[in-house]
C-alpha cells in the first residue's frame, strides 16, 4: 500500500518537473537539467526559472561578456582602453595614442 503511494508520488513529482523544464527550455536553457532540478525541488525551481534571464533576447547577448573573442583581441581592447585613459588625462599626446592604437589593431 505504501509502495503504491510512493510510486505515485514519484510520478507526480516527475511530471511537475516538466513545468520549470519547459519554461527554461523556452528561455534557452537545458531541458534535462531543469527537469531534474524541478523534480527534486519543484517550488524552488519554479521561482528560480521565473527570474533567470532569457538567453533568446537580444539584451542578454548585448550585456553578456565577450567570450567568443580571442585572448589577443581582449588584451588589445584592454590595452587600448588604458591608453585612451592616459590620452584623456593628458599623460600622452594624440600622436602617441594614435601610434599605439595602430600598433594594437595591427595584431588583432
């Protein structure tokens, strides 16, 4: 008798796990991981999936870090920012800034 209730409880909780999994899938996340999360902790998973950002929206990609750039491109961009700050503070001249900018962009 208790075994039957236990199995029914597992089936119901597995079905409830489909709710956060479908929401997460529509937002661009893994269905399987979110199904498991929803199966184990349904209430927490539903709240969590409702507040995570949507990967399919343009704003998500605009604000995300640029992981697809190569390390040399990231390094060059950081160097260029440093030299731009030095130029704006008057530490280096515009000619020096332009020369360094051309150097950095040549390697990218």
